[in-house]
C-alpha cells in the first residue's frame, strides 16, 4: 500500500558500491512513499532514483592514510556545510551508507539535533578499532548490516540492528550467464577471458594499475589468445589507466570497457581484482578470483598493526576459509599474480568452492532494500 506523504530522507554514499546499495534502497522507499524526497551525496544510480546530490560522490572515494590526510581539510569543510544543509532541511531520516570516517561524525551531529540516524553497512568493528562501537552507539539510531555475523556486536551493545542481506544476491542468478555476457561484449567464446579490475578509486589504480598491466603482459606472453578485459567506472579512471598502459606496455593487446563490470566478470574464466565489494560480486557470479591489496608503505605500516583479520576479502571472511588467494602489499608481485591466475584459468572453480558460494548466495537473498525499508518504517513509525 502506497503512502502519499512527502517523506524526506537525507542520504550519503561514499563510492560505487554504496551507490548500488543506495539505489536499491531508494527504489524500495519509492514503492511505499512515491512522493519521497531524497537529498545528500549520491552517485549516478541513486540520482536516477531521484536523489539530489549536493556534492560529488568521488570526493569521498579515497583510501590510504596519506591520501585521506591530503584531502582532509576539504572533506571537513564539506561535511560541516552538509550538516548545516541537512539540519536546515529537517529530514525524517538520515542514512549514511558505508564511508564511516565521514558519516559517523556527521551522524553524531545530526542525532544531537534530533534527526533519526541510520547507518547502512557495518564498519568493521569486529576486525579493527573495536572501541568505535561506542562512537557508533552515540551516532546511530539503527544499523543495517549486509552479513548475518555482523549483528552480534550491536545486539551486545543494545544498538538496534537488522541484517538485510545484499541487493546483488537477488539481482544475480544462481548460475552465471557466461555465454550471453560474452556475446553482449563481443568476446570470443572459444578463448579464455580474464577480467581485470584494478579498482574504482584513483588511489587503487595508482598502487595496483601498473602491477596488473605488467601481469597482463606476462600472461599474454604465455597465452597469446587470452582475452583480457578491463571495465573502468568512469572517464577519469579510464584516463588514469590508459596513461599507465602507455607508459608501461603501449603495445599490450587489452580491451578497455566503460562501466559494465558485472557483464565483464560474468564473461570471465577468472578475475583479478582489487579488494572490495567487487569480490562479493565475483563470488556471487561463481568465478575463480585473485584479490590484491596494496597501499603506500606508510599506510600499510599502520594498518598492519591495527587490523586483526586472518583474511581481508569478503569470500574468505564469509566462508572463514582461504577460498580465494589474497596477495597483500609485498606479496603482490607479477610473479605471484601470474602464477595464481594461470592456475585458475587452467583449473576453473573447484566444486567445493562452488557449493560454498551457492550457500552464501542463498543466505544473502534477504530482500536488501525491501527489508531495510520495512524495518525502518516500523522502527521509526514513518508515515
């Protein structure tokens, strides 16, 4: 049943994965509140759902301590101005999607002004900086998590929480449509395909781009008919990656595609990618993958002392086993990447890994945006 009142929701997403979650969430809100108004920081998918973006989402898309410090004055100024804009607008809800370093402090200010605050995507308090849970309790009225194991810590600290799963689990079929994806992309069905995703942030491509290109050169020398396809999220990332190709391997036979990362991964026999949400997508597509992670030496020296994780890629975290090879910092070399990808292209996905991925896929089909809207409507008595 639709509600004709003009619900007002302020919302902030920090990168492309948050844009996907936000788009699904806003679409679900619109089914119940067709006249709802959305305003904040949004990517293209959220803007298609009618969200007014007051600032460019890419401003928040940084990793690495040094990169964050360089942009910090601008981010702090932007957040201060955004807080004033949201308070003046007086929304019924504020929803911060991921980006905890930006959103949690914003949520503290808004909650202190009587605005209901929701955080979508649990910060990794179970992995590092556990004491953030106390700041979260101050900042957040309601937490929406993607994965079932994340709810326990919020229950322990009396923070309202629901696990809503992930929209990708309902969007993607249990069996990937590989042939259709290859046909749509104009790829040969008889040759092997490697999807190469060096990241959606400029800082990711800065540290992984050349490494991936050099690995591609090595793989092509071993398998000349290998089709290597690189989806790039926008023109800036494409220009950045193209410049790296020109300086590293100008004669490399490689296919660059604007966006369409899901189709590219679906078409692949194996995937080489930066750590992040794309690893979840690769898992739901039931593909062999290699995950690489690299930041500045300064950032890594700090992160390696703070993070208490045996694994860092989502497939390994969810299965609690080394299903996916992870190459971190100094281990992320051309030799190591080439060896792992060559084996995956030859062997494919083991049956036990496929079964684990199918089990997780089914477990994450909880409704995502639909369930989130249902829980928030009930908890905050939205009307």
